[in-house]
C-alpha cells in the first residue's frame, strides 16, 4: 500500500481549495491527509472548514513574522 502524503494547507479566506482537497481525499481520488491548516487571518472561514473536518488549524499573524 502506498504511503499517504501529509499535507499542510495555507489559506487566508474561504478555504475552497482546502475543501476540494478534503473532498478528493474522502472519495479516494487523492491518497493524502491534511495534517494542519495555517491561516494569516483569524476570521478566515477556511479555519472553520478545517475544524469541522477534524484538522488542526492555527492562525499566524503576518505582521509578527515580517
């Protein structure tokens, strides 16, 4: 059995790409797992998508790392 890829997803908005990845994983089109989601915005809806999927989600303020 092939080893599944572990993915980290970066987002700053709605998380539609995250949702697409989660959907492809769920239906077997992608052999991977989303291990963590990182956002530059605490209010990004993509963080809620991650939480609903049981994926660890964190916010990193852009200005703290400039």
